[in-house]
């Protein structure tokens, strides 16, 4: 019985059914999930906060990327819930306080 050795375009040997590459390193994404690269810039203190949130969610998720996604979704859900019961004067007050704090830091 002669077994034919298949090779890809780079000359690497391929087993039957191995059409492209090797096995995936991560488990498949759940239905409806999409993975995207995201570039984000924020102060170091913000990154510390975000990383702490990701680490808290990490035991529930199979990968760090999924934990980061869950953290972002939790933040978006919290923001959406908070936005519904916020009056525009509350927003103005927060904006003014934020501007005053920034002016105080700059001085």
C-alpha cells in the first residue's frame, strides 16, 4: 500500500484533511462573536483599572482576549444603565467638576 505524501505551496508535508496551517491555538469563538484587533490609548492608571477588571473576569473565560471582551461589554452595559437615569444637569455638573480638576492639575 503506497501512501501519497501531500505537500503545501511551501513544501511542507500535510496530513489528510490538513488543508491550511496547523490546529488553532485558541478554542473556537461562540456563535455570534467576532474577534477584532483594537488599538486603545489611555493613561497608565486607566490601564491598571482595566487590567484588574479583566483579571477578575479571567477565571470565567477560556482566554484573556475573551475576558477583555467581557470587561468591555460590562463597562458598556454599566454606562448604558447609568445613562438612562441621568439628568442633563447631572452631566453638566460632572463636566464642570472634570474641567475644574484638569485646571487644578495644570496649575
